[in-house]
């Protein structure tokens, strides 16, 4: 399933009331910045923070060239650019939607100045949809934690406790010099309440990871909370969880905790975003695909039907055997393909994006005489999937075009075609 619809958050509603009564100050500024980073999923967190500090009224920012090429709009004369960091380069200049000529008289479809910024972001810059859904994302974070040697446990905790983290007993600590980047979490034990719903377990998992990455626990200083008051540490950890969950497409149930800071008029400083953004980046980096062995140990994919074309791709002795068939599965050509490592790596990345490892074992649709059957069996780098279907596919819950496959399955077939050098596979 795809992440469920994001509604306007409790924090945003409270901020609106705060503005009406001319209150706020530094506390409101903190939460306005938090909200801007949350909704600007198309910007890296550091860049969203930079934008907000330079232009507090910014709504949506992209480079001038994109305003021109995608929307056919020009900048108003003399507008001041906003500076963000550029990948593999020093800086890049971006401009807010309010910097565009005639935006009020001739608005871009989907843009209304009185809409909440969250809705404008979704209308004009929709996220590509994380096809893994919340279940796949949770599984990926769990795998990443275990890859870094975190002792992660799920079992019933107290009804009011979603999760907790602690440092291992001193007898079992790995010395500082023995900790490599790939086992950064080896000295910690993290527990998640298995009785809670998935979205609460997910938010709790990220919250507890944030405690580690914000530096609240130091395994070489008796494993107790350090540096700040406990309430400030909880604010930082919950801010990380709030940002991570929203930026990955679902609303955390625990945002009421953050809203309580605004209600009580506490004044967290915008300067405190340093550890929050740093921890957020470290957790997001955990989800980046790792290098894998070049070739799967088992690989077979087939799709098609009796009354039309059908295709099969199977790995035999490190070579891909591609077979195309016509009516009644009559073979018309067979091709042997030697995929390069870069081709396999690209295919692996696409499998990650569509959440292949979380697909169900079977998808069943309506019975048709000329329907489509498909089957996938892959074992690769300690992961495996066996999934098949008849006239039903992963992602059917968001399938809107009856003449085409749902997005996850369509993207997967596109990755297969690229792996075989553009040969047809549907």
C-alpha cells in the first residue's frame, strides 16, 4: 500500500491560531521552520533550512530554468535569489513562486495563494510516491539497523511506551577503535513495542535512532543521557521523527508531543536545528542502497499470456537467457545476455525503489481467458522474493489506468527491459 494521505498537521493548525493572536516569537519560528522542512520534500533538509532562514515567507523554491522550462514562467525583474547548496558544486540559486511574473493574475494550475503550503507542495511538486509503502520502509529501516549491528528487539512493552534505547552492558561494549562505519550502532539495544500499530512503531523506531544520532547517549560515558535537559533531548528526537515520517509520506501519530511545546509557549531555538538535521541525514543515509554482490544466486522472471506475447528471463551460469514467445507460448527468439556489473547494480536500485522484497507471494484478479500471468523468483545478497499473479499486480490499490500496469509493476518491468538492453518484456 502507498503511504496514506497527509492531512494538515496539528502543529500547522496551532501555528495558524498563534498568528491570529499575534503571539509566537522564537518558539513559533522554530515550529514554522520545522513545518517548512517537513513539507519541502523535494529539497534536501539542509537546503530547506537554508531557504527558510533566508526567506521566511518562502513557499516553493526551484531554479529559474525550471520555472521557465516546466511552467513557462519568467522571474519578476530585480528579485533576490535564494542560495542553496548544490551537489558536486558550491551553490545554486533558487526562486520562490511569489517571485514569478503574474502569479496572482494568472496562477499556475494547482496554485492558490490562500492554500496551506503543504497542499501547494503536493499539487505542484508531488513526491514520486515511495512505492514501498510504510511496511516496506519499516522493513528497510529495520534491515539497515541490523546491518549496522544494532540489537533491535520487538516485544510487548508498557501500554504507554512505544520504544526505548539503551547502551549495552559494559561487558559487551565494542571499544571505540573497533567500531567501523558499517557497524555504527553495535553498542546499542533498541526496543520497539510490538503491540502498537505499524505507524506508531515506525515513528518510535526513528525517535530512538534520533537519540543515538543526536548524541544523547554516549556508550563510553556510562550510557546515560548527556548534554541537555531531558525535555530538550525529547524535543530533538521527536522533531527528527516528525520530519522523517512526513518526508517519507505518512503522518506520525506522536506529533502531539511537539505541539505541546507550542501550546505551552516554550522557546526552542532555531539554532538547535544542527543536531536535528544531522541526525535526520544519518537515518536517511541508512536507507541508501549498499553495494551488493554482482550477480544473483537465483533469477527467473516471466510475464505474458497464452493468447498474446510472453517473455521469460532466467539466469543460467552467470548469463541471462531471454526468451520471447508468441501465441500458445511458441518461442520466436532466444538471446543470451551478459549483463555488466553496472547493469545489475541499476536493477538492484530499481528493485529497492519499487519495494520488490516486500511484494506478496500471490496476487489474484478476475478470471479471464486471455489474461496476464507473471512470476518472479529472485535470491540475491541475503534477500529473496517469490511473487506471482494472474490479472493482478503489486500496486493495484493505486491503479487508475485500466489499460496499463500499476506503477510498481510497470517500473519493475522497465528495469527488466533495461537489464536486457531494451528488448521487449511486456
